[in-house]
C-alpha cells in the first residue's frame, strides 16, 4: 500500500499539491501516476479537501484514477503540529479493509521521485531486518559546525553542537552525513499502529536531485524549469493529456 499525503491548504506555497506543475499535471496527479505505475499495492490519497482530490482524479485516465482510496484527514490533521505519521495512523484506524504488512508514504512535493524508486525502496525493505525505511540523500554541508542565533537582540551566534569533535573541522575532513529527503518512507504496519515503536531504520539512498522538496515558491518555479531535463519518467507524463 502507498499513502500519498496531499494537504490542500499549504502554508508556504499556495495549493502547491494541486496547482498545474508539468504538462498541466499537478504534483498530486504526478504522484498518483507514479504510485500506480509502481504496482506496489493499493494507492491512498489523504487530504482535508476530498472534493478537490476527486476533481483531480477525474481529469486522469481511468488507468490511474480507478481504485484510488480516499482518506478525509479533517482540518485538525491538516494543521501544525500534526505530522504525516499522525495522519497515517488516523487512516489505519478508519480503514475498513485488511491492512497490508507495510505501508509506504510518498510525498507529492518531491517532484524528482519516480515509480522505479518506489519499487526499489519496497524491494530493499522486504529483505531488510528493519521495520522502517527512510529515503536519504547526501548532505551538501556537514551539520557538525552549524550555528544558532543566540537568544539576544545583538545577533550573537553559538554552535549548535558545541561538544562535537568535528565542530571546527574543515567540511572536506568531516564524515559524510545523510539527511531524510522526504521522498519515500516505509513502515511496518504493526510497529506503526503500536505507537511508532520502530526498532531500526533502513536507509534508502537517492541521488541529490531526488532530494529536492518544494517548500517555497522559488523551489516550485525552479523545479518546473528543470523538470523535463532531470525527471526520470517524463516520457510517461508526456503521454498523458488532460
């Protein structure tokens, strides 16, 4: 099963999941197409605006729109501090069908994801002993020498990790670090509904372009500009006319 969280009332970028992004397709529609193409189980779309989701589905070919499960998350779960895990657990409580052994989340705001990435993530999770998987990308800057603005009006900064041995080390001499890029997560269902009691986390490495996550208007526009060149599956999207 693949779970697509699609908030309608985006905080920083207005309706980013539902706006036209590429070839008249929205980020949500692109995510749906990829999840269906991955063939890794039923696809769920969760939103606080189900009527708008239905409109988006109605524009897609039946190959991609039929059989999609809808989850009305409600306004409370569409606002901070609600997390994706909160929304996912809410779905598991309301779902009347048989839950699978694992559930993946795929974010629409990661436009350089692909159906092949989703398949590979599932394949890795199946052979892993971990009960959670996170897609990660290599950090471009080490976190060890990060700074915080001190709580005073003078703009004084202080080290975020003052006890770390790499705090003043040249970046090229620091260990390589990775960050969760938000593209794909997979959870063992029992561990998920049992209070997020995950024993270990499997990392799924993805390239740097896949780490792009749209949080601001300029990121939305930049992603549009380079999408045709850097997308791994634009050929599929080009064949869909709305």
